[in-house]
C-alpha cells in the first residue's frame, strides 16, 4: 500500500513539472532564441539539428525563420547549457 502511495505522489509531481515546463517553453521556439540563450552560433545549432533530429517534425522553416519543436528545444538547451557551464568553470 505504501509503494502505491509513493508511486501516485511521484506521478503527481512529474505531471506538475511537465505542466510547468509547458508554461516556460512554447510549442515552437526560434533557432535564434536557442542561439542567444546558449551562446552557440546558429550554424552550430543548425548542424546539430540536421544530424540528430528529424526535419519537419523537430525543426522546420516558417516565413524564413527556423523553428524548433518544444521537445527538441529542451534537449538542445540542456545539451548546450551543460557544456557552457563546464566551459565557464575552466
């Protein structure tokens, strides 16, 4: 019974975190926002997107701008923020 209660409590916390993430990151994010936030060039991020993500699903062009899906943007922000933090400590 105690395990079930812990499971339900953990599930509740995870759903709350997911909804908070949806508030902070919109469904589509511009490539320039990710570039400005991480400090990486647009070319670096574009190259990484082309090599590791699926076009028209994770990133696409719209009115001359490159947009990134919420899931891909979160992965990119985590990846490059971690590298930036390591570089800042050296």
